[in-house]
C-alpha cells in the first residue's frame, strides 16, 4: 500500500494526545513510503528499578512507531488495525538521551502488515532493540 498523502507529520503527531504516546512525548520525525521514524527523550520514569530502561518503555516506542506506520499506509477503505503479534530482542540499554525507532515495512497486504523496528540510542548510535510486529487490518462489517 502506498503512503497515504494526508498522513503528514503534524497529523500523525496530533493523534498522540493524552494517550500513551502523548504521555511518553513520542514524536514522529519522518514518514515516507514504507517507513516511519519516531523518537522520545528518556526520562527517569522510563527506567526499571535496576536503573536501566524498562523493557516496556522500549516496546512502547517500537510498537507505537509500527502502529503509526500502519495508519500511514492503511489500504483505502480500511477502518482501523490492531496488533496481533509482536516480538522484541533487547541487545542494549541506556539511561538518558534520546531513543529512536526506525520502522520499515516487511509486508503490506490487505489483511495484515508486518513491520520491523530498530530502536537505537541516538547519542551513542547503539542498537537497543530489534522489534517485529504483525498488524491485522480491520474492515467495515457487512
């Protein structure tokens, strides 16, 4: 599916509101055909009791970037989507700075989309996590 023309950075970022992406202050910084990039600044609240990034805070960024990528590439006539599977491999951590998720399309069909995300620590350029999720595209009933 091609990138939907109406999906600008402003429109995507306005979706966050008072939902989890808004609470994390996530921002879409680039959207283009087949990919989307999203970032947030690490806050102390995103750390686990061991002092490193909580896995859920990394997944929140990766899953949100994959979700926004799905929204930006949804087939004409589809009404919404839902995540049906996700997997993360954690290979690094950080305690401050900025996290970036670069999400790319592995599969775009009419009923499912598969997105891969590489989450990196911007300042060190270290990879934090590799992520893959499958989105089910929802269509009007009847």
